[in-house]
C-alpha cells in the first residue's frame, strides 16, 4: 500500500465490546492520513447481541449506514483510498455496507474475528483471477431456463453447512405480503472456516451467482436475501448484488431466532412525503384551497353556538369555553410553512399548510370547506381531551387509546355540525337529515384519506397501520348505517355509543421505529369484528362478503367496494347496527 493512500476505518459498533482503538491497531501504521467513522456516531442504535429478541429500530440503522457512506464519499473525493470495515452487528448491516461500497473503487478489507474470539483478521475483498474449487458447493433451486413468474425470488447464501428448508423462505415471503417466484440456495455442504485466502474465490463465486440467478426470473417483483455466515460473507454478498442486474427491490432480512425478520429494502428509501409541485398553477390552486378552508372556519365561528355541542360530552361551562376558544382563533400568517395543520389554542391561532392543501386541491369547494369545519372542531376537542402538540408524540405509541380519542373527536364534530345545520335549517333541513348526515360522514372519510394522500400519494398506500385500517372501517360502517336513519334523533343514537371495527387475523409486521403493527395482507380465515355499544358483531367470509378484500380496498382508496361490504354488514346485522329500523 502506498503511503499516499487515504485509509478510512468504518467501525460497526452496534453490538457491545467493539473498540475502535483495537481495530485501528490492526491497520498499517505508516500512514499520513487516516480517518475513523463509527456507525453509532451517525445515529445507529446500540443493540444487545443475539439471542436477545428486543425490537430493533431498523430504519434508524439504515439511515445511519447511508449517512456514514455519504461521509465516506465526501472524505474520499478523488483520492486513492483503502476502506477497512470491522466490528460487530447484524449481518444485514454488513450486506447494506457491501451494497453501497461496491460502487467505490480501491481496495476494501473486512476485519473480523474467528468464531469464539481471537485476534482480528483482515479479509481483502478481492476477486480471484480464475476459476477454482467452489467453496459453496451446493446449488439448489436454480432453474435451467427462464421462469415466467412475477413473484419474489428468495436467495439463501450460507457458509455454515445448514440446509434450511425452502418452506421457511417461502412462508416468510408470503407472510410479508408477496407471491413466491422461487427459492434458490447457494451454500456449503459442511461448515467452512473461512480464511483470508478463501475470500477471492468466494467473491468471484458470489459475483457470478448474482449475475445469473435473478435473470432466470425476468418478471420477478424483487429479491429477498437470507444470509448465514460471518460478516465478511455478508459484506461480499452485498458487493455482489448489482442493482442493474438484480433490480431495485431487495428485501434485507436478519435471522433472529426462531425466525427471519424483515429489515428494510435496498435501495434504502426511508419514508418521505410526496414532493409538493411548485409550478405557478399549483401554487395558485393550493392558495384557493387554503382560502376556501379559512372562509369555512370563519363561517363556523359565526354560526356555531354552545347549544349545538353535545351535552353528553361537554358540560355547560366547557361548552361555553369551547365556543369562546373557537371565536378567538385566527389564521396564522405563516400557514404555508406548515405541511398539514397546526392548532395552538393557548396562542389563539391555527395554521393550514401546503401539504393538506395539495391533498385537497382536486376536491370540490364544498368538500374543502366541510373538511375544514370538521378539522377545526376535531382539533379543538383534542385540546379539551388534553391531546396537544406538547404530548402528541408521547401518546402516539398508545394505539388503542389514541384511536378512541380520535373517534370521539370525529363523532363530536359530526354531531355538532348536524345540530347546527338542523337548528338553522328548520323543517327543510330536518327532512334532509339522512342526506346531510351522509354528507358529513363522507367528509370524515375524505378527511382521513387526505392525510394519507398527503403522506403516501393518491394511488395506493404503501403502508397501512392496523389502527389506521380500523379508523377507515369504523367510519365506512357509520356511513352505511347513516343510510338507514329516518329522523334527527337517530343521529345521536347512532353516533353516541362507542364503536370499534377490525379485521382479524391479519398478516403484518411490527414497525420497530413506532412500535405498532403494519398490515401486509389478509389471511384465508380473516373475519370482520365489530363492537357497538358493548355488543358484538362478527362476520366471516361468505358469498357477497369477503372481509379480507377490505385490506386492499382501503389501501387503494376503493370507497365503493368498502361501502358495498358495509351495506351488506348492516343488512345482515340490522338489529345491532340499525336498531331504529329493526
């Protein structure tokens, strides 16, 4: 190695007992320029080693890896560089590092200890000049010709001589919500004690394998990687994965006894909100939406009275305070700086942001105004419920509690607006009570969807939290129930009792960043369950009703399909769901 080379040491210190100083001692000493980058200093969490099964903040790990490699890129510039990667952590981290660093020229060396401890060894990631004996001598499941399947391909690489059943990988892919195109295994027939001399042949074999295996499935939806072995093997796998050949939807996994766990996808793409278009026409359209919403809130301030607010929710004194706070609210002058909506009751202002305006810009003006009225009443009640900007993040993990608080606020807003309309509209409004209630409930659903559209786009949700699914189902059921009411008294009779709707069982995963369940798909035995006023409604799959189909319908904003299912449910269980007509 030339003295002019820059040496960068990457320290993976997610597991305990990793010393950057100890790793530096293994590097050549005659260097004028050397840098050390430590993964936890980029925000990666420290972890308990296996067999600990505590949830891992995988998105936080992924962000740290990406930030560290970006720093490598900035430090390196055009200089000749040797990268040293050492330490202890999940294998997925080393796969991710290998994947990102494969784009760098220059030498790369993994520093690792043999099983059971011992001195750190250097494993240069160099390719053998020619063919030699295959270290991974068992290849199974690779088709001889192209397979016309659009599912996901599972690829298992192992150097410990383990012959894990293909069903393990098939079941994992299915549980994660994809179809299986095939499973290919490349492994050793016996446990390997890898030495630095073995690595060039291993790197060559993996490079050839990953250039061939995925191409046998030209219509694949993506890959799922399952890696068993030491860190240098995981790093070599990451280096061998060429996104131009393999594709750009690669699931990383980590074995955490007794099963595999999905980590994240490569290329790494943390959740981001859709970009807001900045053209003049877009800006003007959003301004019109914000102005329409602000006008609706001003109208609400003029007409909403204390007697319109549900007396079973707020006391007389609280109703008066609520109206006083509503009357004092003014629109913030810096509204456009907020992405969605912000309410500061104590300061007497609210902000309507560009994100929510973009989500609503294709709605009609009456829909935009109705949503604004629901939103302001909902959020004002949250202040009375003690759910404020100061504690929202802390309560966010309490899924069921927050869900009930949200439902109560939605129901409160609808009841108040209906009472106001019926009082102001007289007999004509009371004759239209069913249509008016349906309009407000439709607005609730559009409002819920507006926030998802703002966060995930208008075509389909990539992520559906289970508590979000329940909220959609609850209000779709309320909309179907509203079609059966006959007189104003039915409004409170319908909206006052607590309501919960859910699908179970559902395949999903735990979001280890927010500790809540994310729904992947329904199962063959998925049923719908509803609790209304302490009574149970249960509906399994039958002709004309498929509860499992509701998952994809909600993800795709398929309102008509959901409503068809809910109308069926009300018809079948009218004694509990529509007692006023039973």
